[in-house]
C-alpha cells in the first residue's frame, strides 16, 4: 500500500514506495465531504467564507450506471485530475459525489496522482540499456497484448523512482471500489458550513466497462475489410426512425415542408449517442472513421492518435488542391495535445531513450512513429514525412518479420501507438526547468470593494493556495492595485510600511510563508474597505508583476473590475451605453473589436519570451474593453474569464471554481509546439492562444488540457491510394519540473474521388474550424450586442475545444417540471428536447445550457406548488434577478440539483444560472437560443431552411 502524502508535501519526486493511486485511508474522504457546501455560498464575499470546491470529468454515457458516492480527497500534485480505478493516466476529473445523506458539493479536489495524465502517465519504456532487447530479440518480460503499456509509470522523478501518477489495472469484471482509487490526505483548508441532508450525488462511471476486454459488437465504427475500399460511416447522421420521412431526390420541397409541419419529429436533427462507443483508431491497416466529438467514446490507440488529441476536418485527404476546392470544404486540424482522456482508456506510455534522446529523422526531425518503414534488416528506416533514409542506431536495431515490420513493434509504444511521451534530454533545454510560480494581482479600487469582487477574489485565492503543495518548487506572490500598485513583504506578517520591493520578498516559497499569505488575503478587504480611488492602473500593475517573476516565468492571475483608465496604456470607453458604437456606422463597428493600443501586443510578446502566462478574471458591472485586455492572455497561452454583471450572491462560487480548475487541471509550462506533415502538404497557419515568433513553431508559456489550436493546411499533390501523415510534437515542462515531448501521429488515406470526401467529412470539426475563422451568426459579429460581450465571445472561441464549441451553438434543453416522473434507473440528464418553441408549454419549466451559461425558463402558467418546491417562490412574478440554485427538502428539488451538478461536472464549469420568464428580457434571451424557430426579423426556421436547401439541390440536379 502506498505511503500517504499530506497536503503541502514538497514538490519533489516521491519516494520509491509512494503510489498515489493506491488506497489511502478511504474513510477520511467521507469526513471531508460532509462539511462542504453545494450550490450556494455560505455568505456574501465579504465574509471570506469557504466556497464549494470544484473539479471536472469528461461527459459520461447517459446509460452508464451511477457510481458509488465518494468524498473529497486531499490536495494532489499540481496538474492532477480525478480518476477512477482504471489504468494510470486515465480518469475522470470532475466530482463524483458525497457520502450518503449529504448534499453534493460542487466538486472535489483530486487525490495525488488521480488526474488522467494528460501529462503522460504510461509506463516508462527504456529502449536502450540493460533492459532493452538485443538485436533481433524481443524483451524478456511477458506483457499481455491487451495491456502492454498499462503498468506502473515514471512520470518525472529520476530513474528508479515511482512517479507521482501511478495506477493499477482493474480487470473488467471487477467492481469499482472508491477506496481503491482515491487517496485521502488531510484537507488543510477550513471546511465549509454543514448542509442539510440531501440525496447523495452519484456520477456515471464509465470505468466499469474496463479496458482490457472489448465486448463484442460494441466497437462503434464498423471496420473495413483489409484492403477493401469502403465508405466511412457518418456518425453525425442518425439512423432513420421507422416513421421518419427522409428526403428523396425526386421529392419536392413542398412535400417535405408539409410532412414536417404535420409531424415535427420527422425533421432531421443531430442526435446524441445513447451509449458509449468503443473505437479502435486503426484496423486492417486502415484508419477507422471517427465517432462524433460530442459523443461518449472510449478510444483504443492502435496506431493513430486519439481524436481527443488531433482531429482532421476530412478523414480522407484529397489528392489535389483542385479537388479540395471543388468539394468546398476546408482542410485543417484541431489539436488539443493535453486533452483529458476517458477514464477507461489506456495510459499514454512514457518512453525514455536515455542520454541519446528519442529517435528522429535526420532530415525533417520528425519523431519515430508507427508509420516509419524499416529496411535493410532493420538497420535503416525511412521517414514517413520527408522520405529520408536514416541509419538506425545500433542499440535500437531489431530484425524484421515476414510482413516487413520489426519483430518488437507491438512491444514498443513508439512503434505501435499514435500518442507517446518521450523524456527530453539536455539538448531540449535552454535552461533548467522552471519552478511552479503563481502571482496573484487583485483589484482593490472602489468599485471592486463595493461590489464584493475584491472579497470574492481574496477568498478564492486563499482557498486555492491552501490546495497547492508545499516545497521549494512552489513560489507565490501577491500584489494589489487601484491607481497605484501595492506590494507586500510576504516574509513578514502583515507589514504595511512603505518599502522598496525586492524579488526575494515579493515572490516567496509557499512552504515558508503560507501563514503570512493567508493572513494577508484575509485582511485585504478590510484594509481597503474605505478606499475611494475609482481609477485603475491595470496595465502598469501587470507590468510590475511581470518584472517580479521575469527571471523564472510562471502564471500571472489577474482580477480586474474596472476599465484601466490611468497609468501605462490608459484606455477609454469606446462604446455607447454598453452597446455598439452606432454613430460610427457599420463600417467602423469592427474597430471596437480590435485592441485600442498596439503596446499591449508588444508587452504580451515580451511576457511570452520570458515564459509568463497571464489569465484575467474580469469581475465587473461596467465596460472594461475586453478587446484590448484579451490581447495579453491570448498571446501568452492564458484566457479571459468574464463575470458580467458581477453578483456578490451568485458569482463568488463560480469565481473560486474557475480559479481552482485553472491551476489544478493538467498543464505544462514553457512549451513549444510544431505540426509536421507528409510531403505534398504543409502547414498554412496556426490559430489559438499562443505567441508565434518563427513560422514553423508556436510558443506556449502555458498549455493546459482545455486549450485547442487550429492548424490550417495547404497542399500541392498527393498520390491516390497512399496515406498522408500528420504529427504534432509538444515540448513542455511538467508541473514536477520534467521536460517531456508529447508526440501524436495521425495517418489518413488519400483519395482522388470527390464522392469519397463527403461521407469522410468530420462535421463537428468542419463546423468548429468555420466558427473559429468566421464567427458568423455569432455574438462576436452581431452589431446589436455589447462590445465586451462580443469581444469575450471572440476570445473564448479562439481556444475552445470541439465538443464545447458544438454545444455553445447547439445547446441542450430539457424539461424540469416533470423530473419527479423520471425513473430512478435512468440517466441523470433527462431526454434532450429539440430547440424549438413547439416543445415548450407555458405550464412547464425548462432548462437550457451551452457549457458557459445556464437558463431556466418558467412558463406563465406554472403552478405555485412546483415553483415553491424548486425555487421557494409562489408565483412567476416573484422571480428573482439574482439566482442561486438551492436544494429544498423535496424530491423534485433534489433531482434538479442532481441535474445541475451533473452538467457542471461534465463541463468543468460552475455555470451560473438565470431564471427567465415570458415578456422579460431574460425570456427573450432564452428564446434566442431556440435555433429551430424562425428569426423575428423575417428569417427562415430550421425546417424551412432544410426545405430551401433541398429545393436548391433538386434545381442543381435537374
């Protein structure tokens, strides 16, 4: 059994006996959860009360059985994600649930080693040395084919020391055990107030499917017979229902329109998968068509990387540029190199080649992968990107089998897996790996103090610091600002005298000054409670904080409440009354979405060069010019969090959970990424949150599991019948100070037949790429929206993942008033309703969410009993403007809370909720998301657009 690691343990390689995935005092987990609050903060921000914690996990199948209740584990190493008892590197990262009789806290911090390892948690394979097979020989170790790389791993510590993320493989038939996969170190931060008893929350646990045995008939995509050309399956197109009328070529538009008006259920719509899809990336030496990005799927890496890490807009690559132009589709990749895996997927293997480093092509520097061909009895290999013939290092040579493959290919992850992680050698380091540095910059201007934003930020930071592990590698700094910047000597208790700040006093080791930091954060709201300074010197404060951590790099987390109006890069109001600048005319409106000062871009590039990643939390009730502010996080690999209008009632909990996930999700520092392609194709452009100083690479001072980068491609000519390969290589520093190279490789067939391209289209990826490039029909380009809202949309979409982008435009809507009629054994989330007002009733209550915001519509005829059960009000007229989902002592309220928390768990976002009613601006907002309805200004409805499209197709064919 593993040795427990208490919170605040040194950020050093764990001892030989430490295995964070083994059970560690499971009984203490229940004790921790009993004191956590679920939805509503225990008090207003000024009280600095403990807010509910949060952590996330990927969406699970709607048919998955609920897991046993679990409790809040202790503080994990930074970058960890909650996981189930499955192979290492795989795991759920959202809260599963509290002990019986307790209400669900919104999430829990994962135990040490419980995050999936988006950071590379597979076994460390050493191709060379005493453990390596000799020439033409196989390794002597007996490794089951289905779990060859599912053993213990070394994720950062020196050779021979177990990693901070290790796990055991549970056989498919073994029941999941909470104690078997959650550690339970003591939680060091004070617990929240007790809550009234409620139904325990349980999340579906996909891990019960196992990872070693694949049940027959459950691998979703039907695989092609070897060497046979078969069209890929279109997963996004649902199978026709028995009574569904599908358009035929000779069917008129009028016939379709009449039938759809008679029965709207016959209208074709994207339908979510009702079961978990088990998917092999390759079979029969061919790439399998991918499941939709929004479905619940489990990937088995059989040569191509998981689509979580890299997806292409077309699963078959057109051979010529003319063919691509004729089909009217774009060719691009969506790369999410540190994406969270499914809990039941095998771990990513970590390969250590020793001092020589990973095997690479001498020509293009591509990394060894399953598609490189070996020749001359294994003494040479041909690069699949540039075609260069390379000599195989003597210690890496192996004889070839009758099929031309190396005899040890299935035993080396770099030769049979699409994604591996290499241990980087000294040649990949320009300096020693940077420590984990966090600098918190808090707005204390009059507006921030009066709205409660300062108190909420201090309370959130205080609890997040309590979660950080101690040790010499964890550094923390704090400063406040209004029109001036205030530094604090963190080595002395609450020193408020004026002094010249020194870097050694401003940024300190957390282990040495934790108590002083906590006292300071508790005192800041009181220290500035009478502040009458309304101006903000935000940019100057960011610059000063940057200088404090310039020598090391790190994360700079900024809390801002008002427009930066004084000091360096002082900004002015550029919109009229919160609306677009109508007087400037439509030709000038786009300028309001551009930064007001180019100095910000220059500063951001300087930050990126020094490996400083900036995240900005905007807690405001006024215009702050997000178009300008977002330049800094957008260039340094950070992001913008937007709370408008900030509410001291509903937003402190969301602010805390967003901050906590920001620093605890799997992530890396000082990263560089490059995408390589086969001859005939080249990278055209990168899109995302990064700094690009040379054409081929992107610099990422910070990279995390949520960030996606779009890569557009262009090509000259490819050979029909061949395969086109793509490889993404990410060099980064882990949270434990280890340099790693995450390599994901994808090989797709080429075609010269245009009819093969349409069924091979990945509709999700095509849509997201179009959204990132054009932002058409979105808030970002609407001229009737607030400038800051539009600017935030553009900033958010720039780094959004594929599933999140799809849900952002195609929200989920469910009915709430009849939740008590749902069967107990059904999914937590009830059936999804079409986004049409036809499915709404004025005597019902409906919930709609898009992963960012949640809306609850209350019909005008809803009975007072239901309103009292769910919201504590007796009539629709009493609907509050500021709303927090609370749990009342009745079955309907408990089920609504289960649904809300399941949605929050799936999206890794606390989602503040708004009550909407008819005849109110909130009701208009709700109905604006019903995209199947006709646009009020004379636009077509969804079904009318389909009829129009069908008529145009008929016209073209005739």
